[in-house]
C-alpha cells in the first residue's frame, strides 16, 4: 500500500445550495474524517474541504467564510448565481485541481455515509482511479423516488448508456481522471454518465443511504426530471429515433389511406378531389416528419456545441 502522503492531497468537494441548516454539522463531520485520514498518513496534511456555494439565498456562504477563517482545512468558492448541482461539482473540481491529487465529491446534507470515504481512499491507495459510491439500500428514500430512480437506470441501460447502478455523485476520482473530465466541454452535464465513459481502473464501494436530517431536498421533481432529461438527451439520440419512428408510421398510414380512398373512389362514394387530398396530406406529413427529425438531429448537436457558455462563474475564491 502506498503511503506517500506528501503527494496524496485529498480535496473533498461539497456542493451547497441553501444548506445553512445542514452545513455546519456536515463540515464538522467531514473535517473529522479528513483529520483521521491525515493522522493515519493516508492523505497529505495539505488536504482540504472545498465547499462550493451554488448561489444560495441563505447564509450558506457566510458559514463557509467563517469556517474557512477558523480552520486551515476548510476552503470555499462562491458562484455568482445558482448554476445547478452538476455545475457546482465541476466548478469545485476545476478550482481545486491545482491544490489536490485526489478528489471526493459528496452532497452537503451527508445522506451518503461518510465512512465510505475511508474505503474509497483505501481503494485509491490500492491503485484505483475512480471509486463509485453506490447505495445498497434506499429504504429511507420515498417510494416514489425509488421507483423513478429504478425506472431511470433501466431506461438508460435500454438506450445504451452505461451507468453504475445506484451510484450518484458521491465518488472518488484521481487527479488524472479529473484532468480528463475537465476536457469534456459539454454544457448538459450528466457526470454519472460521463465518468464510466472515461475509463481507467474503477471500483464500487457500497453504503447505506440515510435520510436527510437537516434542511430539505434541493431536488424538487422539476429538477429531477430536468436531470434525467439531460442524461437522456446528452447521451443518446433515442428521442429522435422516436420521431423517426412516428414519421415511418405516418407514411405507412398514408399507404393505408391510399388503399382505402382508392376503394371508395372505385365504388363512386367520393367527392371530386377528396382522394388525392387525403393521400397527399398523410404522405407528405410522414415524409416531412422523417426529414425534420433527421435535420433536427444535426441542428440539435450543433446548437449545443456552438454556444460554449461558461458552465459556472466564480465570484469569490478562498482557495490559496
Ligand atoms: N445542490 C446544488 N445546487 C442546486 C441544487 C442542489 O449545489 O441547484 C446541492 C445540494 O446543496 C446538495 C446536493 O446538491 O449538497 C444534492 O442535493 P439534495 O441533497 O437536495 O438532493 P437529494 O438528495 O434530495 O436528491
Ligand atoms: Mg440529499
């Protein structure tokens, strides 16, 4: 086992949005974990917690600033506004990359078991570049949340996106994997889909997910659906295939209509012009849907790539 502790500067990145209720306690707990790891000489004494304030409207940033004054192990960055969970993680990794060799991301509410951090670090020291935290028990999540999560993982699998089952954004990544990750310029970030596509030796650590003790979930249904939609659309063109399928179906219906109107026409049941109108409407409609879906596929891809907007904007940076 490696214990070159001069090199292993661990950075724990904690995204926080309106977490004034939970953050104080979480920082205490995480700092204790960090100090234990330092004492065990598994990570360097220069290791740190980096809290990313994602445009909170409450006292979150004040708590981070105060904590950083009191402890050398706590630092933070402050976004200019709310950029969302995934961007907060990327922002934290980008800003802290020069100060660390290995990185762990964990939510501010500590629903994820911090004991798994020790196991993650051990795996890192054994040579793994990525250690996914996966829940082996979600009893504490609502039945609805469990059902939606399950359905989502199944759907993603079906459309060919590789995900580590039951893993979210609690994970360890080595510096070289973070370097690769930061080379992914995508706007619609879905980290749990990107990470497996990077490769490098990886493993999974299982833990029991707890209930949120302090504060409320910052992921209302709307944000959950948006994240799922980002996951699907930035990794798969299955929705476009659905449109293509609809186009083919419509075209097929046009042939049925052609057949039907021909019979009506031969039986003399129709007004002049009705047959040709009916057939053209269905046929052209089908062809147009197919064509639109193909063009849309390319435009959608170009649209996403060309804007190149910043994924986050840092207003204050306490890292030094
Ligand atoms: N979060 C964030 N920006 C947002 C929403 C959430 O940084 O716009 C953070 C939040 O503070 C927490 C983590 O992302 O640390 C996960 O959020 P939460 O625990 O509310 O989600 P849940 O566990 O309910 O899915
Ligand atoms: Mg949570």
